[in-house]
């Protein structure tokens, strides 16, 4: 298909309506890393009921609302990783790893006082989504995912319930139409 974007760090993967895997149905995934060995990302629209304060107490005042852990994906669910947005590109804190623009990852072992003040938003994800070499490209080719440009606010929305539809609606051309498409168009 002409003009299809390739997965890259900082891009979004938006689950196609036909993708019914319970881990990923109606999800929006922020890609954090892509290379020859595979890809890694976090699901942006699956908040849990677990408060960050209960599991990572030092970070309680740094995370954005809602102050809960997000289910980042089915891999490594006993671990956590943090995605954040810098206040200023010139002021990168200790433990910072850039992803795209002002968005990057924060090492949760970094003392919060070394980070606080340099971020405008942060979210903590339990687990992540991972793909082996060529696997994600195959899923995109098959039509399981739409690869689209992220806006820096996507990862830090207070209410993530409408994120999938909002990301789809802002896409150019025919892609926006999928925002209202039923899972099985034949049943319509």
C-alpha cells in the first residue's frame, strides 16, 4: 500500500478494528524503541486501579492524573517503566532516555529529586508490548495496526477512554473513517 508509515520510535500503533487479541483490541500503543531486533511500546489507554503511590511511593507527586499504573502490555508485567515529557529540551534529567521530541523514558531507579521540575508529565506502565525481529512489520502489513504520528499529549491524557477514536479521527483521508467502523462491517 502506498504511503504506509513504517513503525519507528515515537510513532503510535492504533489497533485496527479487526484486531481482536484481548491484549490489544482498541488499543493505542506508543512505540518506545524499534530496531533490527524488534520493537517495544506501551499501551496508552489501559489504566489499572492500582495507585502509583501504593507501588512506587516516591513517584506519587510526579505522575500525571489519573495517578494510577497503566497496563503497558502483556510482557514483563512485574516490572514498570515510565514515559515522560520534558519541560525543556536543554534540561535533561539523570536517567532520561529520549524517544521522540520532548517525550522519553525515565529510569524509575533515579532519585525523584533529580527529575522533579524537569518534567511536565509522567506516566508509569506495568509491562510492555514487545515484538521480535520483523514481527511488528508483518502485523502492520497484515493490517492489524495503523502506524500514525503521535502528538505529545497522547501519552498523558487524563481520560483515555476516547483516545483510540480521537487518534483515528485526526488521521488524513480514508483512515479517519475507520474511527466509526464496526468490528464486522458485514453485520452492519
